[in-house]
């Protein structure tokens, strides 16, 4: 099958692995695009290397996921793009379910500001060091996180006050 | 929704001593004079019901006289929870919802979604299907850019180009009627191809439209491009440095107007874009005028692409052959047992993709439109993430609006060209 995306070249992937050899990373593959799982404590260091040395200059999206598992219930997947090399890379951080907290990447890529707000709004992951962690879509006094798997599709009655008839 | 912002802004003001204007308002001396009449900051609420905000975008502007000091965009007025709905519906069921994402170019959303699902289930579609998709995606780009062009110029005060652009856009909607039977909410693509073959009549109509379109577009351009008011209102307005544009994750015409040649069609070719000849217009200025020129020239490039598609479109099947994944033709469902069973299974349980994750993106008119799927092996996606270009591009508004005049805010919004259906999901 013809690739929808150009794969990262072998050589680039090797440089990437070499530069990041100090850290304990897991390399996986998202249907043709490389993906790295980063431990929470090394997140900022790895991201700085990715941005400054490997020229992943854009963060184009962040996906907050509720895996609904006992261990590491939440996950956030950042979608990085390198404009000069025309390559995509996913980095993912696994987050504990009891106290979902992750480091904010706003100091590295400014665009993560709203992506992280969205992930907080929808899945309820808190980002430490985020300058303005408010909800994006839902009202500010809303108590629930709609994209969690234990949130019913029909919504929760009374959670949003409706105007009186 | 944003009480805290109001409070923040008001708390800041508490520290400032009562301004002269307030003192004068409270005093009974009617002939009061001020040293500085504009020495007063106010918060202006623009939207969500404002004619020039392209839908339900709300901006909180902190003003010093007529200068914008701070801008806070507020979203969520059109939030319908599509990502949650996607988890509850099969892959096929979600196609009509994609029409409502970026409602100015439903065809491009259909293409993006179908392509993302096909990548997840490892399905290759036949050549004719690819050409049809390229054709409609480019028509959608023209359709969206025409409205962006018209609305931006109308916000500046020129009404005629808007009417002319809408007239051309209407013809594209008529073409959609010929191609798929609906003008607005098309839902044309299916997983593995398209809903029905494109007819010769539709191809003929498209060729006629494309042949005439270049002339009409030039007429519209002649109205604005040498107009001094238009140039003064857009040149240097909404400037954002190239580094900021990249760092804020901006894609699409706004990124290319900053001199970065980045386009998914060229960087990671999908469909048949690698076999077509087209140019990626870029401008180095990164202001509203540059964004205008990028959009207009993209329309010219799109007409070229459509022409090439019309010349090259091959005969043959338009849907992939895969009994368990692609919906069979209706006439066969009614007459053949096997097809009836497959149709039932696909409609009720979906084309079960393998366990795993997948991301696929296309270049929509606003930027990179992508879908990230997480599949658990069942007919429903475990998680669907829509990478909506408008949502990401709106982040740039506070930077672009810093220290601009209040009349320029509508021009800047027109330059970024957000669509709230997509930004709010």
C-alpha cells in the first residue's frame, strides 16, 4: 500500500535515537509514523532536544485519551511536525489515573497552550506550569469531563442549568 | 462563561486611581475639561452575535481609546461534542457529521475523514475514486476561499466583490447538486470510494464552470487589488513574525503568507497530488494583504488542478472492492443475498479495523485537517480526535491584535478566516 505520509528516513530516525540515548524511551509506530513514549520526569528535556536539535518546530495537536485502564489511565499524545524535514512524530506521555497531572509544554511550543486547555476540558488532565488553564468549550463552572469513558453519552441531567420555561 | 476574565480585568483597574473622566461624570460641574480624553481603559465584548466574526466567535477586547491592548478569544458556543458522538457511532455513521465541521467546504471534510478511515483499515481506493476526490476537494477549496475573499473584503466595506463571489460560489453548489444530489451537506464520500459515480453531465458542467471562473475571478480581483482603501486597510495589519507563526502551530494560508512553503499536498502527497502540476503560493509579508493574495492565488492553482483532473480522470471502478469493508451497490443489495448480508453487517457493526492507532491529514482550505483514530478492534472508534485547523489558527488572534485599532479586528479575523463549526467541534 502506498504511504499516505512520507516515512522518517532511517538515517534521521537513527540520529534521533542517538540524540535521545540518555533517556529511557520506548519507540513504537503509529501506522507508519514513529512515536515515542516519554517518562513524565524527562518530558521537558526531551522536548527541548526535539525542538532545538532535531528541528521539530511545530506542535500541531495534542490528543488527550482516557484508556480506562487501572494503571496509567490517561495518556496525552502530542503531534509534532518538522517543517524543514517534512516529517511527523508523535510523542506520548502516560499519566496516572488517580491524580492526572502532566508537565505543560507551553514553554517549548506556544501552540500547546490551547491544546492542553482542550485536553484539560475534555479529559481532565491537569498541566503543571500552564499559564492559563481554563476550560475551552464547556462552561467554567462545569464539574465533569465529557470525553472520559465514564461520562454518559446523553450527558448528566442538571449539570448545565437551562433557562426556566 | 468568562466571569473570571472580567474580574481579572476589573481587579487590575481597581488599583488605578479614578480617572478624570469618571471624576467629571460624578461632579456637577458640566464644563469639565480633561488633559487626556482617552485616558480610560474599557473592556469591549465583541460577539458571539456579531456580523463580522464569522459565526459565534466571541472576543473580549481590552481597549485603550481605540487601540486594542489585550484580546481574549472565547470558544464553545457551537460545541456539539462531535468527538464523543464519534465514539458512539460506527465509522460510516460519522460521515454526515463531518459536513458540519467546516460547513463552508463539506466535501473536503468528507474526503479527509474517509481517507483517515481507509488508512486505519488499510484500504486502497481505485484511480477513478482518487481523481473524483481530488476534483471535489479542489472545488471545495475554491468554494471556501471565495467566501473568505468576499467576507474579508466586505468587512472592509466593499460589498460588490462579496456578491460576485457568492454568485460564483452558488455555481459550485449547483455542481455539487449534480455530483451527489445535495448542495450543502454533501456526505459524498464513503469508506472505500464515493457514494456514486460522477456523471458525464457533472464533468461537463465542471469544465464549463472552470473555463469561465478564471475570468470572473479576475473581475473580482480588479475591483479590490488596485483599490487604495483596501490596501491601506490590509497592508501591515495583523502582522505576526514568522517565528511566532511557526511556534503557534499555524497551518494553511496564514502560514504560507509568512513565507513558509508548507502544504500537506506537497509535503506528504495523498490522493493523486503527486501526479499533478501546481504551485504553492507564498508571500513573505505575513500581514492581511499577504493572506489575501495567498488565498486568491490558491484559487487560481485550484482551477489548474481541477482542469488536470478533468483531463486525466480514467474510466473504471470508483469504489474499492472489499466485501467486508465497502458498502455494496444498492441495486445489488436488493437482488443478491451475499450483498444484503454484507450491507447489514457493515451498517450494524462497521468495518472492523485492526487494533491500533492511525493519523491521516489533508490540506483543507484553512490548514491541516487531520483525524487521529484509536481503534480497539470493534466497529466504533475508541477515540477520534479531530485536528481542526480553525481551532489552532485562532490561537494567533491575541498576538495579531496586539496594539491594532478596533476597526482592524474584523480585518484580522477575515485574514485568519476561522469557521466556528470546526473550531468548536
